[in-house]
C-alpha cells in the first residue's frame, strides 16, 4: 500500500517537486528504517531519480512492520542488531557502494541519560562506521539525528516533582550542553567527529522536537499514543481528557517536528546543501508554536468525541489534572485487543502503539524546551509545516495503515 496523499502543506509539497539530478549516484544506508523518520527517509530517497539503492537497516525485519515502502525495487531491507559488532561488520562491510548514511536509530533498551545508554549508542555508531568507512570508498556524508533534548536532559524533563521554571529564550544550536545526566547525543557527537575528521566524509547533526509520524517500533510515538487513547475513550464512553498541568495545556512547551520535514532536512543537508552544512548542527522543527489547548478539540473531532462538561476550575471540559494517563489507560491492553478485532485492524499490542508514561511526562513537563529554526533557514532549508495539519495527517495515515479505527 502506498503512502496516502499529503495534506495541502506548501512546505512539504514544494520539497516533493524538487528536481533531482538525472544520474543515479546516491546509494544510502538508513539506520533505523522502521522508525518515525527512518521510514520517511527510505520512501523519499527511493523516489529520487538520482538514488539507485537504499539499504533499509533495522533491528527487526521490516516485514514485521507495516512500513511497506520496502517493496520498492531499489530498497533492500537488512535486519541487523547494530549493537552486535560481529553481525554488523559482517552485514554492512559488504555494502561497498554506499555514498550516504542516515542515522535515525538509538539503543532503546537502556534508561535515558544513563551511562549505559550513552555507551551503547556510541557503540552502535562505532560498529556501523567501522564496518563502512574502510569498505565504502565513495562515502560522502553522515547525518545524525539526535533531538532538542540536547538542551535539557531527559532526567530534568521527566522529573515531575520539580518546580516549573520559565525559560525566556529559545535554544539555538550554540546553546551549551546540559551537565545533568549522560545524554547519548553527546556521546555520538564526541565519537563521530574525531573519527570523521580523519576522512573525507562530512557530517551534520539534526535535532527534532516532538516527532509526529507513524511507526509501531518507536518508543516515543505521540500520534500513536493519542490515537489509542482517543480510541479507548470512544470504545469505553470515557471522556477524552488532557491529564496534565495547566501550564502545558495553555502554553507552548515543546516544538513539534513532522517526520516528513525532518527527513527532508536530512536529505537537504546530506545531498542538496552538503557544502554549506558540513559539520553543522540544525534544529529540525515545524517552525511554529502549538498548544495542546488548541490541538485537543481537533484530535477529539477526528474520533467523534464530544467535549465533556465544563470544568469549574479550568473552564474547559477537555482539561483535567486529577488523574494521569497511566492511571486511566494502564490496564486497557485487553480492551485494545477488542477494538482491533471489532474494527478489523492490524494486530498490535498496546505497548507497540502507545507509551502512557511518555504521554504523562509530555503533559507535565517541568521545563519548556522551545528552539529556533533560524539557523537552518539561514543555511537554505526554509521549509515549515503546520503542526495542526501535521497531526491530523498522521491520524489519517495510521487509519489507512489499519493501525487505528
């Protein structure tokens, strides 16, 4: 099944109309090919006339996932655990024709901001580069996806007991690293830069915010979370409530990043603007603020959910700080199975689609993490994406993929 037509978003449509060079000179490795951005990268690269082959690398076989862009003839799926050095070298060292690496994966089995998480993510990258650098003489560029968590540690964001602290500025790419925790983003940069300085391979860093896309193998899939949450509320005749703090409801707290836009920034930096982007980090955000207060009724309307009665405290029926999403939805795995059966959906476990503690943390963030996209704009990446259109597009996409009712 092909991907559905995108919404009328001029930024994304204009990127699709870019004329690529006629010769097929690009051979890409996409690490994390079944993830939110990785899936988009595979589809976009495979559609370019100047790309002859895409190696779609993921830990589990992509055939287990719905991301069936892998059927395209120039795509070759490679199931590979990049933490396993022997397997990685064995499988990737044979890819002698590779010209570009797009890194969108991470080691999910280790607690964020832990020493193990930093060490294992650096190990994955080292295994991959050690397999490809000596054997792919035409390798030109490596893109590395990290995130705007570069500026505030995950530990700080998710510690809901901390008091709120207003940030009066937006983080740009020159903002200093946090000293709280062991952010694996830093480990990747610190390992890659000296290694590539010894070669002719250039690199760029890409920092999205809250990613919006479709995947059943992403730990932080906000659209999946919201779709399952809304579907369960509809099925159980429960109110679809924003279970968070008033500040996160009323004010912009985090940037959104459409997976299509982020994928296009990867390609722009690696192929279309490589001379200017060498060694540069770029925030990869939609380019506009959003609030859950404006977004929530539109998500509810997609699932035909009515607004609950007005709250005496907030004056808004959608908002309720009383309970957490984990408390409300944590025991609904069997109900999700009923919804799948009733609607003829693809069989998924609720944990493949939704991460309730992530949603709780998102709705109770103790710090704002807002950035600027001005640097990417200045360097030539001028695309933006309407965030409301983005989330509605991905809800429709997940429906077409028969992941949600």
